[in-house]
């Protein structure tokens, strides 16, 4: 026979204890809970008796927590807070938005342009986008889903692969009429990405691979944010190394054009959809399905 519940100390006095610990006053705790001061005192005494420790040091005009009381106060406040949140969610439908995190470039170039389609299909589901380049603690920060880019070997357990990565030079149509070579490079402005962790998005490696590392472009503009680099390419300010999966819509609508035909695959790296926990709210599961459908559109 499992005696866990039978052996628990009384739970009802916890409310009186937590209120007294917060106010360090039986009188103010009684006012908060609409009880008498003596009722709060009896609740605390009952708890002390069940636990076999003193929870308060009682003086004539002051009340302080003992070390044991301080430990119980911290834990009990957390327990009661979680219980209050759970009971509220059981009484009322969960109206929280689906909270999604993604890097700034993925959010700006891939997710945000598609959100209008989601709202058209599912107008009753609210979405909150947390665009950041830092890796967040999804559980602690209240994140339901994350779109992350990483080495395949580093993908979290349970993550669903959305797509890999290919890269190709892109520019506005006015600048994309000829491929890069020894004749066109000296007259071209290159848009470079200032992040050594992504060498496949930097021009030095690309030019070396096609034998143009000794040829100087007219100028180089360097950006610390990839989405800003692509905005500059759309504005006709130069040629960028495009992440094909992120700029495909811009190519399709004519904002960008491919410079030459030298697509390259970035081996062993992909975009992944990561969910918090094993059990998801229905609206979170629906948003996750929609993201996967957007990543794998049917012909």
C-alpha cells in the first residue's frame, strides 16, 4: 500500500503559513485570508506539530522565520503558485498565444513573410514571435516552438528537420545580368557577412573556390546581421551570398535574381523545428504542422 498521501503533513494550514511568512505578521495574514489572528496561529501551530520543527521565532512585537521556516516558505510559495496557475487553466480555456522563437534572419526572411497565410487559415490562433540570436531556455522562457539552425549532429532529441541549406550568389535583377568573373568582379560591390562561424556565407572562401581570390571587387560592404545584408541586396547595393531556402520567395517574386548558376550545398547543417515537452496544446501542434507544411510544400 502506498502511504505517500497518508503520511503528508496537513496541507490546509499551508495557506495560513505562507501568508504569515510573507507578512511576518499573524494579524495581517488573517486580514488577507479573512480569518481571525487566532485561526492563523492555530494553523501554524498545527503545521509545526506535524513537521516537528519551529517555523517562526515569536517575540512580543516581531515575528521572524526560523531557517526551517524560511526553507518551507520558499518551497510552499512555489507549490501554491503552480497550483493556482493549474487550477486557473482548468477552469478557463487556455488563451495563451503560440510562442515561437527563431533567429532574427530566419524570422525576418522565412517565417514572418508566411505568417499572414497562417492567420488566414487559422484566425483563432494567436502567435507571439520571439526573434533573437541567442539560444533561449524554452521551458524557462515560456517558448512553445523553436526554429533552429545547427549542425545535424547537434539537433535536439525529437527535433524535426525542415530543410537543409544551399547557397548561391544573388542580387537585384539589375545587377544579376552577368556571372562573376575576372571581367565583372572589379566593377561589382560584394555584400559580406561578418561572422566567422559561417564561412560559407563569406566572400573570401567563395572567390577562392572559383579562382578569383586575387581579383579585387570595386568595394565590399560588411554586415553583422544577415537579414540586413539581404535587404541591401534587394535594394540594389551589391551581390550577396544567398541562403537559397531563406531567399526563395524573394527570388520567386523577382526581388532577387541568381548571379550565375553555382549553387552549393552546405553539408551536415539543417533548419530544425524543436518543441517544448512531449505534450503540446492543440494550437501549438497545429502551428507545428503548418510550419512543416510550409517547409515541404506540395507540388
